[in-house]
C-alpha cells in the first residue's frame, strides 16, 4: 500500500512540474534580409568590403530580428520543436558571415 501512495505522490509532483510552454508562432524563418548598418560599418573598418545582412522575421504582424526570435522562442538547445530546430540550424549558418538568402534544402 505504501508503494502505491509513493507512486501517487510522485505522479502528483511530476504533474505539477509539467508546465504548458508557450506555443511557438508560425513564421517564415527565411524572413527578409536587411543590411545591418552597424556590422557593415564595423567590418568595413576592418577592411572587409561588402554589406553584412541580417534576417528579419514577421511574427504576429510585427517585425522581429531573427536572433531575438531565437532568444525568445528557442531557448532550449535540446528542443524537439521543428520550427526551433530549423531556426537553430539557420542561425548557425547566418552567424558565419551574415544572413544569406541561399539556405540548404529543408530549411
């Protein structure tokens, strides 16, 4: 009988820990590319010519920087959410030399 009570108590504790996380909004992760003036100026000061682009998404009708989207909605690196998995892969690519409009298939 005490095993059943322990099992029931454990189940109640786990049920209390199971918080419903906010749903990640449906977005086009490709967004649009805009020139990042600050990074472009910084890179040109280092002698690197060309413009540095950043990705801007439209989330719930408002513009949001791609990195802000990842920081807001995809904080768990072990997530299984498909949108976050794709966003984290795109972020890795964009972090190398700025946002690119040519992404691998599936992203």
